[in-house]
């Protein structure tokens, strides 16, 4: 098995596995947003950041996700979590 080590030497595979397990504890399993919605949110996030809100908390509030773990993650880790755990439905797959 290849070790996936991210920034600061953190084993990213461990984080993905851990967050996937935590995801089972939330009510977000069948909840998705489109790539366009996510991209728009990312562009607008600067205003939330100026208010001191984290990426994860702003994301959950905007789209109605219930993920206490995501809300507490640093911004770059929250983005990774959102993209890797399938909160975003690829718009091209629905055509």
C-alpha cells in the first residue's frame, strides 16, 4: 500500500478513512450539491471568511448539511473532505 502523505506529513489516507467512518454518523449520506453550486460557494466564501467563519461551517450552513466534524476542520482539510467524500455531484454525469 502506498502511503499518501499530505502537507505537514499527515497521512491523508488515514484522514479519508477516519472521515468516511465519521460520515456514517451523520445524516448526510444521500445529500449532494452540484459542482456549479460548490464552485459558486467557493467564490463567495471570501465574505464568510471575513466574518470569521470556517469553510466547513459556512458550507454546512449554506447547504443544510449536519456535519459537526466538518465545521471544526481547518479550511483546506474541509475542502478535501467535501470533495473526497462525495458531497458534490458531478454535473456532467447527470446528462
